[in-house]
């Protein structure tokens, strides 16, 4: 199952998210660096060719791990990164990640991501969140300028509404949207419909509901019948839900990665869909 992003990036529809590779509170280095590197290498060896990251994961740590594990990158590997959130410290609760969408900051972060990832051009650069204190057109304009200069290939947005997608598309082509979406949280259905009708990839973050969809009666029942883990069923549901969806489950463990990758081979029956 593949998807083409922006007309020229064709990748498998099950990607990998790197936020969980960092230290506790998405801060600092991982407790087990060797395992984090093994997770990344196993993902790519297993056919994953879309990796999602961000400057703010660690911060910088996730991008550095990607480079250490995978550079020089195999042909066809797409690394999508983001900018627009700052990190004053580790997350110790559901604390906010402050936004910063000032054009000069977005520009600086793109330059730093290029350097850390060891790339000449970022395939997909996503605005992590719209900063309400900065004119919207200035934020999107900064991404358009980076695209014009060839520093990024494509522009995506994250945590946005349909209206924001429409407004941004007046300034620069938008090829993807990354919103929270999973079996338990379907509040972005309208954004998914927009993505389907406008040819955008919808990259659902927290596809396992940040771990909440690794248990549960219906998931466990369906998983037991197929001899897979519940997480694989939750991801298979997303793959079934729409051809526009490109889930990016995150894990820090090779065992969980294997569980999750099993989703790519599952074709859910209508009885299973009804159960879920
Ligand atoms: N754009 C945004 O604003 C935004 C926000 C959040 C996330 N993201 C992106 O989306 C990616 C995925 O989101 P997420 O990491 O928050 O949530 P997720 O993928 O829904 O869930 C990850 C959590 O589930 C656990 N897990 C993963 N596979 C498992 C398995 N097979 N069995 C049991 N537990 C499992 C992981 O722990 P273990 O490490 O122990 O496996 C981790 O705690 C991130 O990595 C990041 O790239 C983007």
C-alpha cells in the first residue's frame, strides 16, 4: 500500500514517528541509545520509507539519531521534519509546547534541520503549529520562500483546520496535513475529507492514541483471532479507513516496532470493522 505525496514522493503507507526515541518527557537522549538506533535501522530494513521527526523532539535529539542510524540515506527514504514549537524543558504533565512562528525562527530551524539531518533539501517541511501571535501569511510565506530557494521540497501543516489549509494553499502548495486521528479520536474527520478531495496526505499523529490503543476488548479480540498484537489492528483500521492516511506510529522498542509493522499485511473484514 503506497501513497504519493506532492506528486513525486511515493512511500509505503505505514511510516514511523520518532518522537518516542528521545529521553523522558521528549527531552534529552534516550535511555537506551543502542535500541533507539536499532529501531530506526530495523524500520528502514523492514521497508519503512517515511520517517516523521521534528526539531523539537529532544530537542534536536531525534534528528541526530536519524542521521547517526541511517546516513547516508537509502534511495527513496523520505524524512519529514517540522518547526514552529519551542521546548523550554521536559514535559512533566500535559504541559503546552509554546509556539513560535516568526519567519526568521522558522528559517533558522530549517537550516538547523538540514545540518543535523545531513541533507541538502528537506523533502517535507511541516509547520508544527500555527502561531496565533504572528500573521498567518508571514508564517506560510516563510515556508514558501524556503521552497522557492530549494531548501525544502514540499510544505505540510500540522494541527490545523480546513480553513487554515485553504488559506495556506493560496500562498504555497500544501501537500500534507498532520493532525491527531485514530480509532478513538476522529475529530479531524473534516480535515481527512479535505485531504482526500484535494490530494493531500493525511499523516495521523498518535495513531495508537499515544499507547491507549494497545489494549481494549475489541482490539484484543480481533488481534487474538489473527495472531497479531492489538496495536497492529488499530493501525490496520487506519490503513483501511482512507487511502489518504499515512500513519506514523512511534515506539522506542524493536519488539513494538515489529508488532506495528504487522499492520501492513492485514486486510480487515467488514465484520472486524463493525466490531471496531
Ligand atoms: N504533529 C504533532 O503535533 C505530533 C504530536 C504527537 C506526535 N507526533 C508524531 O506522531 C508520532 C506518533 O505519535 P505518538 O508517538 O505520540 O503516539 P502513538 O504512536 O500513538 O503511540 C506511541 C506510544 O505507544 C507505545 N507503543 C507503540 N507501539 C506499541 C505496541 N506495539 N505495543 C504497546 N505499546 C506501543 C509507545 O511506547 P514504547 O516506546 O514503549 O513502544 C509510545 O508510548 C510521533 O512519534 C511523532 O512523530 C506529531
